[in-house]
């Protein structure tokens, strides 16, 4: 499924309202670990039919901070969050974001 880029809190709130379940990937444009995790996320996206979203932390700091505060999950990048019915039910960061871990938990 296509990964859509999100940039602001309003957009995220609309997505959360329209989807019971979604996955958000926080990606740092300057980090090689994040680049590797992004590749894993992209590979995962080709095999699933789930709403998938990516935010670039350098371009969406307010949204990244909002997610940290709202869900009480300390910010890291890279970071993957699975959100169901308004709660984070799974999250991973750095090297723990692999295609296999996404398949198993998302």
C-alpha cells in the first residue's frame, strides 16, 4: 500500500478519526539508521493493505511532539507506531524496525 506523508497535527487528527487502525513511521532525513528502517518500512508497505503514514521529523516537529505527548511514547527516530482506536498498541525504534517485526506486530 502507498505510504502517505503527513505534516501537521490537523491532518493527523483527521486520519485518526477516519481510520480505526493506522501505522505512523517517524523518519529522520539525516540518520543512516533511519534510512535503513525506512527501507524496511517501504518493503513492508508493498505486502500489506493497511493505512501507512510517514512523517519527516525535520519537517513535522510539531506533529512528532504531539504524537509523543498524546500517546505517552518517548520520541525516537526512526520510530514506528501502530495506533488502534486512539491508543498505541505497538511501537519500535531504530534497528528493531524491520520488515519481519512489522509483519509480526502490525
